[in-house]
C-alpha cells in the first residue's frame, strides 16, 4: 500500500546519457525527410503539396499522441509509457524504410510521429529520478540533444540516400532508436504512478482533434487548387469550425480530457503556446522553402543542389539550433525568459525579411537559416523548460505536451502554407514555381513573427514564460 508513496530511486549520469542518446536517435529519425524532400519528390513523383504533406504528417500524429502520452505518463509512470511509445516509433521507422511508394511511406511517418510524445515522458523521468537542479539541467540537455540528433539526420540523410538508398536513411536511425530504447529500459527504474484516477483515454477528444487537424491541413493544401470553387473551400472551413467547436465542448465536459483547457487558459500556458506556435510557423516555412530553393535549377533562379549538398548547406543551421538549447538556458537564468524570447523573435523576424530581400547566393540562404534556427531554438527551449519547471510535478507531462503540441501544429501549418504557395505559383506543365512564391512565404512568416512581440510585452520577466 505504501510502495507507490516511496521516494523514487535516483539515477546516475549513465541513465541520463541513455535518455540523451535516445533523444539523438529520435531527432535524427525525425529530420531525415527535410534535406531529402526534393529527392523523394522526384523518386515518388510528388507535387509540392504532396511533398509538404509528407513533411508534416509526422507532426500531425505527434500533435495527437503527445497530450495522450503526457497524461498517461503523469498517471502511470513515464518509463512504462515511453517504452511502449518507442515500440510504435520503431515499427514506423521500419515501415518507412521498406516503403515502395508514397502511401506506405505516409503510413510509416504516421507511426513515427509518436516520437514527439517522447519528450514530455523524458521530462517526467528526469523530474522523478533527479534532484530539482539536476532535473532542470537534464531537461535542457535532452531538449538540446533532440535538436542535435536532428543535425545528425540532416547531415547524413542526403549522402545515405544518394550512396545507398532512401530506404537506408530511415533504417539506420531506426536501429539507433531500438538500441537507445533497450538501454533506457535497462538503466531507468520504473517511476511511481502520479495520479491513478482510473479514467480512460479521451477517445472523443482525440477523434475530434484528429478531424480538426486533418481538415485544417486539407484547407491549406487544397486552397490553391480550389480557389475557383469557393463553395468547396467554404464547406471545408465550415467543417473545420464545427470540429473545433465540438472538440472544445467535449474537452470542457470530459472527466479526464486529452487537453486540459483550464490549464491552457492560464496566462503562463496560453502565452507560451501562442509564442511557440508563431515561432514554429516561421521556422517551418524556412525549413520547407529553403531546401526547395536550393533544389531549383541553376538555370532558373536556384542552385540545382543535390540532396547531399542540401544537407551540407543546412548543417550550420542545425548546429545553431543545437547550440540554442544551452544558450537559452544560460540566458533565462541571467536575464529572464522574456528577454530570451523577445531576442529570439526579433532575430527571426529580421532573418525572414532578409531572406525575402536577398536569396540570390548560397550564403544568403545559409546565413538566414542559421539565424532562424538559432532564434527558434532560443525561444522554444526557453518556453518548454520554463513550462516544465513551473508546473506541478504531477502535471509535468501534460503541461509540456501542450507546448509541444503547439510546436508541431505550428510546424505543420508553416509547411502546408509553404507547399500551398509553391503549388499555386507553379505554371501548368512546369515543375518550377515562380520566385515570387518564395518571397511571399518569407514575408508572411516575418510579419507574423514580428506581430508576436505584442504578446512578449505582457510576459513576466522571470522563468514563468
């Protein structure tokens, strides 16, 4: 009877290192599509809109899985849920590696999307098995290593796809995920359940949120092609509004909602979510548009870069994103979260507008991507870490999952907007969109990012972003 009340066992550096290694592996698996998207579009004969869908379907799954994973982790223990989640991710990586066509690859990406839920579960383990100061550092380290894994995936995906095959670029990080999961399972003890209230999964809320996200993606993806059919677009918008209304109604009445709207209504939470969404829309537009611009024929206005060259061009940006984690942590401790977030937003807005004005040289895009990645990493790391530490221990999973869900939705929306812009600007019979589509995308992202400074003015100066 008292077993669940006993203090959890402390873990050593090896266990934290194992958690970090798993974050590296999942980050690498998440990032392999971005630098190789032009290659995948050619091999699988995809349109820009289909390419955008491939780049964000993983994030849609993540948005659905993450709050469920966070809540189940708070209730039943982070390790138990994490190991099962990684089994799904490993299966998804295997499906992606063996995929012969786009539909099967999309299925693999859907399964891989469960990896987004691993971060709040890792935060639960860190807070359960480490003292407060060490857990805060561990959360920052795991967040930073997830980004570092993305850097490794970005660098290696192109050479692996071109010298081996696109199948191996999924298989290799999947093997690393399996190995990392086994080590974490061995080194971490089971953390005690936090709130065994007996409530089940909020399936109605999950289904309605699924409908909301899928409809939103359809609106963004199909808008350029159905602009001449306003009734169809209007019907999709009405359907989207109906899904959102029904989801809010269900979540407000649910005894154990998938997303606790009362928590989301707290100023600390909604400000963090709004800022995370805006920053990730801007980051995602750059993440999608920059590789596409690199791949445009040098005979037009692009650079004709191969997948390997694109990976190398994106590497400095990935390195900047990895460095942003510890830099953000130091900045929050010295200057407060508001200062860090404000600096990141201003930097991103300037970089996006700069890309709209100057993108005729490779170094223009490389520098712009570095500044955008650094700014996004500064902001999101500050917001996630401060949210994790300001929440009650029993709410760590669900609180951080709300921010992470906002992150993946922002990425999904940004990528779909980018895909829609390029699709709309591609003349019939051509595969090269008008250069103005890239300019429009960067300007939109920069303007939206700059407007979010209105929210930062109301933030607390401290760690309660």
